[in-house]
């Protein structure tokens, strides 16, 4: 009787790891937004670094730009007073030290709105990472310290896109004044809050004004949930933290 050949076992199918697609947080505006904006087409990421002059903000922006571009991410930078529409006029007006708080607020809002429409949104639509060297949080904090109505400000900046991540580099006023003097050998009229009449002495006014700004940022953080980063550490240590946090944002975590 011929032997019956046993059927060879079928080879096991190779296991295939599931493809994990990063969760994409839908883009949204703080308020009414800009008409005609197709939010689902904004595929890029908007990352904001906030902080006073002397907080190391610009240094961190430069380091982050080099790191992101080195990893193959196309990036673009935006910031205050960079609009082609009114930046020069705003600079000239501030040099006179005679702007009212409302005029100052509307000048900055115009500068910001122009960049939002013509630079930030088109860059995000093209898939870029937009690094913002300050955002509406600085503008709102400045206005709130000067006594502007918060509801009016929220409506004014309702055209603004909610960022994917916001980092506020917190530095004490005492540290700030040392850093600013070391860099510029002078204090700025507006960054010292001299228009508020806090003190005739610019040094003392700077400390009071920046203390109020820090307190206002802390209050805004409770509303908007941005990340407060200790800005008094070495720049390399701060940058490592920012990179780790941004990596999570890019991975959709």
C-alpha cells in the first residue's frame, strides 16, 4: 500500500505592525476667524515662543529653526512688527513716545492681522512649520497691563489661529534688567512701561512693569493653557526641553 504523504503545514503569515497615523488636532480660530479660510487645508504646525526682551526668546527661535530644518522640516519665522503693511510706521510712531494705549493696540493688531493673512496662513497651507517669535499673548498682556478691556481684546484677536503649541519663557524682572543692560546698555521706553507713570526712574519702572507683565502672563496661562518654561536655566537645557515638547507636537501626541 503506497505511503500517504502528509500535507506540509502552511507557512505562518508574517505579522504586520499596524500603521499608526498621528492624531491631527483640527485647526481653529480663537473667535470669528478670517473669512474664506479652509481650516482642514492648514497642514503645517504653528509653534509660538513667548517671553520678554532678555528672556532668550530669539536665541531659542534660532536654535529651533536650525534643529527643525536639519531634520528636514521647512520652517518660516514670524514676529511682532514684521508686517510689510505697517511695521515701519509703527516703529516711527513708537519713537515719538506719544501713542495712546488704544492707538498702540490697534497698530500692533493691524501688524499682526496682516501677517496672519499673508504669511502665517499661506505657510501653514503649504505644510510649513511656522515659528512665531511672540504672538497675541504678548499683545494682550501689554494691553491688559495698560488697562484695556479684556472682552474687547478677545474680539479684536478673534481672527487669530490657535497655535499647536505655546511656550512662555519666564524670567524674573531682576534677571531681565541685567540681561537687557548687558546687551543694549540701555532700557526701552515702552518695555519699561514709562507711558504708565509707574515711576520717574526708568530702572524702577522697568522692574514694576515687567513684574506686572509676568503676573498677567500667569493669569493668561490659566485661560489659554500654554506651557510656562523656566527661562533662567542655561540655553542648552531650555532648548532640549523645547525640542522634546515640539517632537511630541509633531508626532501628534
